[in-house]
C-alpha cells in the first residue's frame, strides 16, 4: 500500500538555519508513522537530492528527532540568503517538493 | 522551592504583544523581563546598511511597556541584539528610543550599554593570528571580506550581561547577542542549572512561537526550578503542549540534539517534554557542556546597487516562449552597451508562475499558469548603471518581437508608473565565522550610566 507524506505528517516546513543552510522539518501525525518511516529508512539523501535536483553532498544531514517524532533534513543553500539571485530570503517556501513524496512499500 | 521567573514579551522587539498578556505576566511576579530584538533572517541588508528591520514606533511601543513595568516593579529589563542586527548604528538607534521613553516618563535607572560591533582591526588581528575558523558550510574567511564589510558584529554570550547585572544595571541594552543570553543571564548568575537556563532561554527568545496556536507577537513565561523548567503562554487562548514546545526545538536549527553556543554545547539528547497541566509544559534533562570559547561573527558588505521593474504577462504565446525572449533581451542589452564590460553588471529575470520562488531548486519545469509575474532586476557598480540596464531591458522586453506574436502593442503589463524602482545599495553576508577568545567580555565594551528622572544621557 502506498502512502503520501502529506497524509502522515502534521507539519512540513522549510526555514533558514543561518544564511547558508536550509532546514526542512517533517513532524509526523503520530508516533506510529514516525517509527514506520524511520525503520523503513525511506527518507534518505538520495531521495532529497532527486526531488530538489541537488548533488547528494549538498544534503548535509538527515536527523531523526525522537522526542517529537520528526525528521529534519539540512540542505546547503544553492544561493546564500540575500546573495544576488536568491529568491527566498527566509527560506520559508522551499518545502513544496516534499509534499509530493509518496512511499510505495513500507514493510 | 527555588524558582526564578523570566518574562519574554515578544519574539522580536517591535513585533508587539497584547497588553493583557503582558499584565498577566507581571501579575505572576517576574524576576526579569527580557526580549530578543534580532536575527539574520531578514537578510544582509540591515546589518550592512546599519538600519533596523523593525519599525521605530513599534519598537518604542514595546519598550515603553517594558521599561515602565520594569521600573514599577524594580525588575531588570534586558534587551539583546539591539535594532535587529546589533551593530553600533542599531544600538544607538535603540538607545535613542530608550532615551525618549525615559525622558517622557521621567524614569530613573542604572543603564548598561554593551557594544556588539567588532572593529575590523580587531578581526584582522585575530585573522592573522589564526583565531578565526569557518562555520560549515561556509568556507575559510578571506582577508578582503573583512576589509570590505561595512559592519561586523559578534554574538555575545551571557557573560557581558552577568557583568552588567553584577554592576547593578537595571536596564541592559546590548548589541548582537546569542539569542538566549538575555533570558539565561540572571538565572545562571543566581546559580540555576546552566543547561536548563539556556534551553529555557532558547525557547523564550521566540516568545509565544512555541505555543499553540503560535504567535511571534505574544508573551511567554518561563519558571526555572532546580531540576526542570515550566513554560506558560500568557494569553489564555494559547497553550504550551509537549508537541508545540518539542516542535519548536527543531525550528531554525540544524541539529536539535546538540546546540552550539558561545563557550558551550547544549545537549538535548536526554531532554524530556511533558505536560505539566492543560496549558503548561515541563522540560527536564537538558545539559550544558562547556567547550573552548568561540564567538560567532556576522558581517555584511556592499556589492552594488539595484534597480527593478515589476510587470506581468497574460499572453499565452509570449508565456510559452518566455525563456527564448529573455535570451533575446539579454543579447540586445549586451549589444547596445557593448562598451560596458559585462562584469560591471548583472541582469536577472524572476518569473513568478515558473520558478520565481524556488529558482534552481524548482522541480516543476513546465509553466502551467495562465499568467506570469516578472521582476526584471539589474545590479551594477553604480545606481546609474543599474538604472540604465534595467530600463533598457524593460523597454526591450516590452516591445520584443518574438515568433508568432499576435499582441503587437506590448508584451508586459506594468504594475506601476514609474515602472522602474531604484532599490539602492545591495549587501551580502561576508563574514559568518567563529572567533576564538579567552575572555568572553573582551570584545564587548560596556558603559554604565545613571539615568535620573529621564536625564543623564550626555
């Protein structure tokens, strides 16, 4: 059974973590989904690199945060906040590619 | 039971708070009232240009409430990262607001002003001595970035605040500060657990953002005890839940388990978030580990001048081949000004409805929108040249004859007359590095002043 990330997360957001990094947070609706996703290891640098069109080394970390049931993804900003050509100074609207993510098999 | 109460008024000084929430906070008898005024989030302009990103009247309003309440109740008021970026002009801007309030209200207090701007010579000396290191993903600092910066600030830790409190300061106005420092200084000075104090400060610096529903413009109270702290949203329509506070721990930071600060790492691996009652959260287990003392430096430099033009397009034939049209416009600009070397300016086209928000991270390549928002942007060494390039690109795009054109009167719908907007100097971050120090206060000189009935500023 396939499942869409947007159906199992209560928060999907992006924001600067300093001017050089973007941080993406996925907070799951409940512990069960969090544990399932964590165990299946389906959120990995390869996936993020593919949906953002970034080299894998720019996906700096993926951190599982047990106290909240959340997964955090840190990206190197393609353009530093406010540098010439930057289109999102606060980095608050870079989460959309995650909304379309779907997992086919979790078990 | 030992307890200290810290009142945080708002997420950023000038973002406001309901007077009822503030009153509710005062009724609970705070030991200190503190606010964070700053962030690098709004981008490099404010630090580089030396201006506040928050409105003056809004800052006056918030400070007015805080200073009066602080004097009424004999409770210290701490303001960190004055004016947003915390460099000297931002500090002076906020000092002037405090002076006006003190004069109008006839307030008396001992004022500590702690400077956050770091002289370039000091940074260059540290650079030469190898005391500056990069903060990944930034690379090594280059000498010309220091020299070219208009302002460099350092994020001070709690130590300068403690020094000011020990000197008897009743109002502390500080330049760029580590966000939790204003909230954690008095508790740590009084011997409370530094890990819990710093974690509580980390949450309080964003005030009610950690509540549900969250708000950047509402008050929050922290109650620090011996082995835990409690958080309470002071607006009855908000509450703190383990989920809301836990989620905030992720916010705007890279690693939620290990948070680096000046002289320490805050370790949240054993932290527990529990419901204390329906509206309050209990947090325990946060620990602080001391490490060699580093201060984060932030610098911004001017890179040119900007002119923009905002327009829209609704013609499907135009929208379909907009990329080729842009190429054609670029070519015409280069040909027309062939005497101007191309490195003297940059010409950018932002296409809303295509990839205006995400730029090169946008995965969707085809345009599906029936209209496009277009921002033509020129950045050049001088404002005149930026005006020239933007104006010529705008006129060329308006009348550009692309293949299959049916609407031969003009390609763009301009939003305004004048169609071009002069945006002034453009800045970018130049320094985002760590400097190693022996004395946490050495970079941050302090002045103490006795204000009597609003007087004593000269």
